[in-house]
């Protein structure tokens, strides 16, 4: 292991993000996330009720997706059983 010049270190470029083998899938996933959650996270805490209403509005897309998922989990086996 070579240490090089300790008093004057030279730094190389930082780590790079790995290239994706499926750019279409990555684009589709990012598009879905922007569709579900387009608003930035509310960080200003003026009063608790206002903050909670903003937080629910922020998470509304995920809540709708979770509700649809629960409906599919319940109704698909029920319809298949009938």
C-alpha cells in the first residue's frame, strides 16, 4: 500500500453513481414517484394542526396508492374464490 505525499495529499474524483442497465425502467419509476408525490416536504412548523394537514396533503398520493393496494389484496382473492 503506497501512501504517497502525506503533507500534500492529492484527491481524485469522488465515487460515481453506477450506470443503469435499464434506463427505461428507471425513467418510469421516477415518473411514477413524481406523479404520486409532486409536492416538497413541509418543514415549517407553525402550529401542529396546520403541519399535520400539510403532511397529509404531502402523503396523499401514497395514501391513495396504499388504499388501492388494500382493495386489490381484499377483492382479487374474493373474486377468484367466487
